């Protein structure tokens, strides 16, 4: 994913970057929209384990296309930071393991605390190594660029709040009232289809309006949409009452995707685009994993899966946490300077 974004930015003239990144984000949005529907159909028609096999035909089609159509893009004279790669991978693996097991094993259990401690130590060693190695995998000078740092905070906040809430809301659509996974997946389209239409426009506007302002507006709309859903969601809420807030949240999501990519790539020099894109992708995924784990823990502490009423009791406080994190991200987005340039980034 990060390499596809990097290659795209290299393939088009700079004046078309906003449009190209918007189209890239729109296609990604289409995948987000189609995923729950296809997975719901697979779960209903076959078995939930078959969702993992969807990756096989995708790879069979994609790998030959990549080999046939894309020219190699390696930069001459660049060395691999193998030590940095191992330290980062091991540290992140330990942190994500702790996040995933926090809800089931307990956040204060010895295993989870040990995973977090081990991950923190490995990542600290990684930072120390990156500060002294001649060709670092992740130049620490990136984080002296305010646009880059704040955009990563925004990405983490969005994925924490949105995907943590969406994880629970997708189950709400199956439980209250009872529906099949496919029926619930179709009903998420009111939310997930919106980015596909919004992100190309957001990509065009990001250079004119400023990526930070668009991200702030997008996160604000997501917070409003999720908060609205949380207010109306109950055991007898008709689906029609959820459509409008889903659309608002989906439009907000679309306003964040394209500007995020544009600001991340624009805040560092071109030869470091791959590293910057990879760092942002990593932060997003950790934010999503943490959001699902934390909001699930809040859900279990206040409710449960036993009855629709118990589910609603757990849903409301969990989504409120997600909304709060999203709104914090919106405030951070307002601090992203407009028209940030990458002078000195990665030097």
C-alpha cells in the first residue's frame, strides 16, 4: 500500500498530484465499501474461514500485472537498514500483540504488560539506532517537520475512532434487529461508499484550501456522524434513522483520505517518499488495532453480547470514546501548516 502511493506520486506531474492522490484514495475507498458486502456474502454462502482465501485470486491477478506493467523504481546507492528493519518489526509486533490480547487477557496481565514493555524497549533501541546509522530506514528528521508529525497523529486518531466504532456498529446492524452478515454489509454502504465520491474532489481541493483544514473538517464530520448514530441507536431504531449520520461520517472520511496522502508526501523530499508513506501506513494500522481493542474493552465493561439491550448499553460509552479521540485529531489537524514544503526533511 505505501509503495503504491509512492509510485503514483512519481508517475504523474506535480501539478496533477492532488487529482492523482484523490483517485488513488477513491479506489481505496471502493475497496473499503465492497469489503463488508463481499465478506458478508462469503460468510452467509460458504463459511467465515473462506474470507481468508479471497486474497489468493487477488494475488494471482495482481502479481503478473505488477511484473508486466511497472518498471523497477529502486534508487541507486541506497543501502538497506536491516538492523533497523528487524528492530522496528519486532517492536511493533510486540506492541500489536499486546493490543490484540489486552481485551481478552486483561490490560494489566503479565503477558500484556510484558509485551508492551518489550515493544517499548525494542522501539527505543530502534530510535537510538536510527539516530546513528548513516542510511536510516526512518530518518528521525521527519519528526521535526510539523506537517508530517501532526498528519500521523491525525491518521492514528481517525483510524482509532472510526474503525474502532465501525467494528461495533457492523455488529449492531446484525444484532439490533437480527440480520445476516450480508444484509448488515449492504447497510454499511450508506457510510462506506461516500469516500469513493468525495476523495477525488478532496484531492483537487487539498492544494487550494490546505490539507490540514480539509482533514480537520473531515474529522469533525466523522465525529458528528458517529455521535449522531450513537444518540439514535437503540433496540428499536429503524435503519432509515441511521442513513443520514452514516452519510455525514462517510463524507468526513473521504475528506481525510486524500489530503493525508498529499501532506505526508509533500512534507518530505521526493527520495524519502516511500519511507514517509510507510511510516504513515504503520501509524494508521496501529491506530486501528488500538481503537478496536480499547473500544471493545469499554464495550465489555459496560455491556455485552447477551441481549440487544446489553449490546446497546456497551455500544454507547464505547462510541463516545471513539468520538472524543476523533475530535482530538480534528484539533491537531488545525495545527498543520498550509503549503508546507519539505526543505531539510530527511537530511
